[in-house]
């Protein structure tokens, strides 16, 4: 079942929200690759997720700092931990080879969903008061 964007996930900044929507789209594409057992395309989409996550985290931290969010060091630490954990879980999944069991695919997909949604709910929404003091298109 694909992830869906909900207004409750909005941090009050169009740029960050757009990034989050794009990350959801990438994770949904990963789900399709897992279902189709398309390892070649899966590798490509996972690479895309890793690259886009880094770009997003950098942009999010820059906007948060410019907006006056005082917890940017905590946000940076959280982002570093998320990227590190993604690399670990991806490595574990990659070790399954060309054929993976449904349980491994479900575990990996569950991790990705939680990786994004938990981070947005537990970390990013804390920025909302600082971000909503500025225009929704505030870039910093």
C-alpha cells in the first residue's frame, strides 16, 4: 500500500513539504520495484533516494537555520543518523542477492516508511512554529 501525503505532515514551508512529497514518491517507486522483483531498477531508485535525501536534508537544515529554528544541531544529528541507518539497512538488503524473501522486502519497505514518516512527525514538525513565521515559500 503506497504512502500518501497528508496535510498533517506539512511543516508550513512549501519547499520542505515538496521535498517530503518527492521522498514519498521515491519510496512508493521502491515498493513497486520490490513487488516486481526488479533488482536493476530497484538499485537505481535506491541510489536516487540516497542522493535526494542528502539534498533535502541540506536544504531543510539551511531553511530551518534561516528561519530561526534553534534546534538545527539536533536536526543535523538526526539527519546524519538517518542516512547512516539507511546505508546499514540497504547493505543488509543488498546482501540478499538477486532473490529476496517477502519478509526481507517487507522489513526493508517498513524501515523506509518509518524512516521518512517518523522523522517528519517526530523531528520536522517541531520546526513548524519557526517556519510559519515566514512565507510558505521562504528559502532562507
